[in-house]
C-alpha cells in the first residue's frame, strides 16, 4: 500500500512539473500557427517528418497525458476565441 501511495504521488508530481512546459508548448504551437497563417491540419501537413515525430512524442506521451490535457484547458481559458 505504501508503494502505491508513493507511485501515485510521484505521478502527480511529474505531471505538475511538466504542466508549465506543456503550456508553453501549446502556446508556442498556437503562436506558430498564427504566424504562418495556416490552419492546424495544413500546418501539420507542411511539417517535416522529424518535426512531426517530435510533436507526436511531446503530445502523445501517456505519462504526461494529464499535464497535456490540463495545459490545453488552461490555454483555452486564458486565450478564448472571439
């Protein structure tokens, strides 16, 4: 039981540490999309293969899924669409 508690606390701590990193990543991708003046799908179609692999690794890591979801939610609250 004690190991399970430490594992859960470690998982929560890792996600809290990565939350600001993921928020900056979401914000950077949104800024790049605005700078290039492209829709999200077109922007990903124009990316090189290496860049797509890096993006996939940053956004689809199951260990950081709660941090990714929470970062996207916070970004949407702070930057609402008009």
